[in-house]
C-alpha cells in the first residue's frame, strides 16, 4: 500500500504546480479506467474527450477551453469519493460519471453534502448512464442531472415491445447483484405480470458485479430452465462474457438487454450467430439516425475507432454548452437553473427535455436488434459486419413516468 | 437436473484443474522457501499476455510453447536476482518483495498492453464443438484445457516421484541443509523450482487467456482464490492442493447451480432471526463459499486437509 501513498503524494505535487488557468473549464470524468468496467469506461472517456475537442473547436464554454480529466474509480463507490475529492482539490467543479448506480448514489450524496459545506464552490454532477430509478426519485439531488433514461423507463419500453411477441413463453432474468440489477429484476417481474401474465418466469438470478470471468455455470442453468428468452441489465464485461458463454454452449434464446452493444458484446453475439435475436434498448440507433447524426457518428468512428455507445453524452455536452452560454458563466450555481426544464433537439432527433422536478432527461427511445446489415445500412459494430437495426421506437412523451422526488433547492 | 449435474461437473473440474496449475507451483515454492509468493497469479497473467503477443505473430501453438518458457525464465530471474538477495533478510522482506512485484507486473502489463482486455481468441483449429449433450454444446477448447491440465498434473507427479530431480526436490523441501551437504546446489534447485512454478502458472495463463478474459485484473481476480486453495489443501502439500482445487472448483460451480434458499435448506428449523437473510439463495452466496471454507479450515484444521505443517 505504501506504493499507493507515494503515488498519490507524487500526483498531488504535480497538480499543485500549475496554477489554475482561468481559461479552462475542467470536467472530472470519474469512471472505471481499470478493472472489469474499464472496457466501457475507456470508451466513455474517448467520447467525452472527442466532445470536448468539438466544443473547443467551436469556441469552448464562453471562450474557455474544456478539458476532460480522467479519474479512475475502479467501479468502486469509496474510490469514487476519493477521486471526487481529488477533483474538488484541483478546482474541478463539474464531474460526470455513468458506470454503476452504486457509484452514482455515493457521488450524488457526496456532491450534495460538499455543496452544503462549501458555499461558493458548488460542484455539479452529470450522470450519463447510471440508471437506478432511485437517483431521480427518493434520493434525488438538485446537483444531479441524469441524461440516460432510468431503468424503469427502459423496462417499460422493453416490456411494451415484448408484449406483442407471442413466441415469448418462458423468461429467465439474470442481473448484477447491486442496486441497478435489483431494480431491473423487480421491474421486469412487475411489468411482465401486468402486461403478459401468461409468461412464466423460470429463473431469477443475480450474480456478483464485474467479478465473473466464466459464465458457463449460469448458462447451463438457463439452458436447463427451458427459457426461450432472457432479460438482462448486465453491462461492461458482464454482458460480453455472458453472451460469449452462451455462444460456447450453443444456447438458443432471445435476449432482451440494456447494454448488449457495449464493448465486446457485438463480437460475442456474432460468434453466437444469434441473428436478430439480441435486442437492445437505447436512445439512438446509428443505422436509422438522422443524417446529421450519421455524419457525426462516421467522423467519430473514424477518429476514435469505436462506435458512439453514448449518444446521451452528446446531449449532455451540448446542453452544458447551451446552459453555460445562457448563464454567461460556467459556475455550477449558474448552470443548474438553466438546465432545469431545458429542451433541445436530441442527438438522434426528436425533442427532449430535462424535467425540472427530478432532473431526469426524457428523450425518444429505440429498440433495435443485432444482425447482418441490411442493404444501405452504414454502420456495423466491432468489425463484425453485423449492425443494429431499428425494430421499435417510443416517443419521449410516452416514456414519462411520475417521480416521487421532493427536490430541495438551495 | 442431470444436465446441470453433468455440465456443472465438467465446468467445475475444469476450473479446479486450472486452479491446480497455479496452486501446484505456489505450494511447491512455499514448501521450499517458506515464502508465499504474492506475485504468483501475476505470472499467470504474464503467461496470458505473452501467449497473446506471440500468437499474434507466430500463431497460437508457438505461444503455447514459448510463452510458458518465457514466464519460467522471468520467474527464474526473479528468484536469482530478487528473492535470493533478500533471503538473508528474512521472510518478511521476501514477502513484501513478492507483494510489490505483483503491483509492478500489473502496472507493466497495463503500460504495454493497456487497461482494456486484449483480443486473445481461441485458435481456429480448436474452435469447434467437441460434443453435444442434452442439446447443449461443449466447446473443444475447453476439452483442450482440461487435457492440458491433466497432462501437466501427470507429468508433475511423475517428475516429482519417479525421477532423480524429483527426489532431490522432495528432500530439499524438508531437509535443505542435508541436501546441500550431500553436494547438491540447493540455491540453484530453488531457482529451478521457482522457474518451473512460474512456467506452470504461465501455461495456465496461456490456455485460460482465450477462454476467460485476458485483462490486467485477471491476476487480482484469481489471486485470493489461490491462497484459499493452498491453505485448504495444506501449505506445501501437492496432493492437498490438487484435492482443494477440485473441491473449490466444484463447490463454486455447483453453488451457482443451486437455486434453493437457506430457508428451504433448513426448513422449519430456521430460527426466525435475521429476516431476509434466510431468503438468500445458495447461488447468491457462491462467491463467498471458498472464503468461508478458508476460515473454517483454519479454525478446525490449521494444517489444511492434507498438509502437515501449521499455517
């Protein structure tokens, strides 16, 4: 452990040196850059850096340059708070995070307390992917804004889609054992019961988060259960390895997922040869996006070598730019009121709003399936020659769910 | 049900054998030098990465042969220029040395290959279905892993019990001074054993890399389980390590397959305490079971299942 202390000491001494340049706005990106979540954490960092470059090319935030500072939290809530403190010490006042609702809950709570104790130095927390509904309900915070549709919204859309698929008879639920995975399984059970009471839930599994390297035992269980469809909220390596193990065992089921498109997922699906049997709910499908979004996506892929897994990050940064220019400031205290209730044209088209009551963003949602590209479709994933194809869409207005948030405003 | 039993057994034995490939080297090194090598799982990771790198240029099979040799060489160098220098300072320095080494190796791996998992794939020659049972396929690569592990076990057993060098190693385990008196170069023997142990870990890495995930955290994921194996088996006992590896492999796989909760398991005798705790299924606590076993063994049988010396 001594190594780490020396490392931190060295790190701190580096940071103390450059005086805080007034002409940059730093955004702390607190997400896994090592460990099981690194594969998608790294993609997120690339995305934000690309977006910052784009913003800077257009004049930055009121003339100030935007810089993304990557802070590795190892998908661990405690580590995240250390990184958040580190960010605060560097004078960073905007942080963004997405992977892991357990992390998000800790960060949201920390930022709220920090702001109470440090008036005049308020920080703001942009959540681009942590979807536990509680973050915009019972545990909502004025300083937390969420750009991803929460888990309940996604499950509502998915189950609406599944409702009309008569071939679904037996469903297996497999999720990660933490707040988000629990939210997925509870909602899946409740919503299926209401919409398709005839469907039998033959398995309801939770497994440790980002720790499993071999899912074969779980796949054997799914196989034995006789399920014809699987619902999973797994992300990061947990979805890629799950699909890989399914391919190895020749498991032939339909998959209803939140994040099958994450790093490694598409490759695994292709290996499994499950053509158009893996579904994903997301806020954008590149092959059916607007022309502007397609041009943007092509440029992004050409430069970064990865697909845009987080269209919501684009919305986040564009809204930040808009809020900063309206407020004529990049101070979180000035930005937050601008973001509340802000409406923009979402990256993938359609009008989208940041609801004032709970800081949940509402946008059009899409369901797509993965398989060989249709003629004319431009984007495949991970060089597989397969891509996502739109199979269903939900308008932003139809995704609105009530909130229990009682926002405490400063 | 039969289906689950068959596949869980296969998966469990495979995982167990993989654990054994690592534990065998670790336990041998421990019995010889009295040092728990914290960096052992790092050699496993190094094997996977070197295997990946070599397979990119020369194909999988070259990697399969060369990578373990490289890792063995690195292990021997570590012993010769690291541990041997520290030997006179006592076990604590040696322990700290291997502890630090594990971090160094992880950082170096991240520097060279990055933090993301690398694309280490099953070779095309082994990428087919070995057999189909109850409508579930079993990949040939897994059979290959199993075969490699079993072969390695057999070779190790023969070398240790039937050859001259094996006899000397066994003697040096308990009576190093006497072996030295008889004219054998004990420090060199240590180096060979450390190198061989590392090579075995490297071999495990090469074959596990494509099936599991080749990533910088793979050492940290496997490390703790490894210590459970050698403590449960009995520190320094090869047979113990073998038995413990299989037990832990099977227990972990079968635990996942069991859906019953504690309340069902204990039925009416479950006391109405702890509330929801009884609703937890065996599958959910599967990852904890090996550590539970570790604690239990340490309390009731500190020498491990087969080991002779106190931990």
